[in-house]
């Protein structure tokens, strides 16, 4: 029986060292959108595993190496950790209260790009394993890590890698890259991710912008053309109007609704945090809000660009206009189906001149909430947090979990250092140091029980 008193004492004693290791990792930029620092960051991660005696393999794809590391433990039961070392761009820099790649501790929080997404979870997993190494002398199970550097740019090489190296990756279960507590401080188990189809729509009506006094009443306007095309995608009651768009949608099960009923009502918290007055479709609060957030597909205009948007006025008729749009998908929708539906819809509406560029996508995927591995993660939280994990059967975000799940057919759980105000992808990204410590203690208990199971 593992003595968690000694392990917890290790965490308390070595916390500063782990935060120092995380700070060094944050200080190395690794921006996959631009390619800045990816090779250097990969080598830093390799060195972290080398010093712990892992067998480490680097797989080059010419952009950001995919890293695999493994080390034996007390038993053959095998856990796979999926993480990524790339981060989002830090812009707008002027909104940061401290430089994004110079980590800084303020008010019991560590600030810097990548603290939560996802470098904090990499070092937190290693922090936990270090505790077992020092206190017990071995890991409670066989440990594998898959760490990539293109998660923030649609995982361009991950699917081919996993397919080619499935035997190397084969494990009994997987812990995904993210996780954390909700606004009440209770950890949440996220058991599925919606899919995503991300596109850019472009319209070009002339070879140059035109004086609006000349062309305003006789030339086509790219901005209006795109606005009309966008307006045709969704009705004011939020129904997406692509042909057969909802045909493959699987509604939440009775078990899903039961789990959603047990989650806290976040409606007032959302209003306060994001400064909104209400929710779409007249939803007020409760289970209906949570189901809409995770189990309903969505079409979101993420950005619009056309014409002049500087200070003052400039009377021109735009020659070009573009928009970036994401479609969030639920089981069993697919990005390929949505691309076909989008093209068919635009053509049927007379917008065959609108160019669609596929910017990437993910399939929706989920894990059974009653899987024994998931129940281990859920139950072992209580000793640390005073409550078992709350279970969210689906979450609104997207990611490549389907690649692992479809290739290896193993349960995927979540746990980690995040919290709702971590500002992932935004200025002043941060983690709370208390959450970092609790996440390590929770993971230690989960790994021990997993090895014993």
C-alpha cells in the first residue's frame, strides 16, 4: 500500500523546483502558427525525459518533432499521456501585464504563454512521476508519453504518425492533455470533444478597390457579397441551413442528461465572467444550457476582413472580402460531410463565386463515463479535493482525441492544472499554484490505483 503521506510531503518540498522547470519550459517560445522555437523546445522536452531515464525517440516531420518516451514501472499496466509543447501566438502583446515568455509569479499564480495550455500539464505529470521515483523507487505502472508540436495548428502529422506507430503507442488507457477544476474548485472529468470544421470563405469581385463614388451603384461589392453569403448559413433562431446538416446528429442519451443534471449551474458565472446579458435561443440556465453547449452543433463567424478599417473615413468599394468560420460538430457529423454541404449550399443560393478553403478539422469523439478507468480518475479525486470529479460527458471544444481513440480503442480521461480563468489562448495565461499541487497529488493516487487494478 503506497504511503501518500510521504509522497505528499515530496510534493510540498519539491514544488518550487517543479515550477522552476515549468518556467524554463515556458521561457522557450514554441509557436506552431509561425514555427518560432519549435525545434528548440522539442530538444528541451527531450532533455527533461533523458534526465529521468526515459527511452526517448524523436520523429521528424520537418516542422515540429513528434516525441515518444517510455519507462517501465512496477507492473505491465500501461498509461499513455498525450501532451503538446507548442503554444498559441502571444499577440496582442500590449494586453499582457508581464512578458508572455518571461514567466512571473503573482498572487499565487504563474503567468506566461503555455502555463496551462499545455506546458504546465507536461511538467505536472513529470512532477508526479518524480515523487514515485524518490519515495517508492519505481513507477506504479508502465508509462508512455506522446508529445507533439502541432496541436495548435490542427495536428497536421499526428494521424499518420499514430497509424504508423500504433503498436509502439499501445496502452491500456490514456490521460489527455488538459483538465482542471470548475469555478467552484471541483475537478471535472471531460469525456468527449466536439468535432470541428474550420474554413475560410473568400470573395473577389474586382482586381482593385474602387472609389465608392464611381462604383457604389454600378459595381459589385465584395463585402456585401460575403455578408449575404454568410447570412444564408444560419437563421435568426440559430438553425444551421446547410442541406442535411443535422441528419447524422446523435442526441444526448438518458445517461448523458443524468450526468449533466449533476453539474452546477454556470449561467450566472458565465454572465459575470464574459460580460454577457443572456444566452442564445432564450435558454436561461440549468441542464438545457449545458446540453446546448456540448451536444448541439454550432456555426461561428470567427473573423471578418474587407475594405478599409483604419481611423477616419476612406470611401472605397472593396474588391475582396474574407471570413473565417468554424463549425462545431457532434457525433456522428464529420468535417468532410460539412465541407460538401457547405459547397452545395452556397451553390444552391447563387454564391458559386465564394471560394472555400479548408483550414483543418477534427472528428467528434467520446469515452464511456462508466468505463472502469474513468471511475478510477473520478473516485481518486475525493481525497485531494474533498469531492470526486464531476463528469461532463461532452465538452464544447475540439481536439485530436479521436485519432488516439480510433487507433488504439482505449478510454481517454482528463485531469490537470487548469481552471476557468486560466486565459488559455489569451493574454495573461496563467495557472494557480494550489491547483498545480493538487493536480499532482490527484494524479499520484490515480496512477497507483490504476497500477493495482
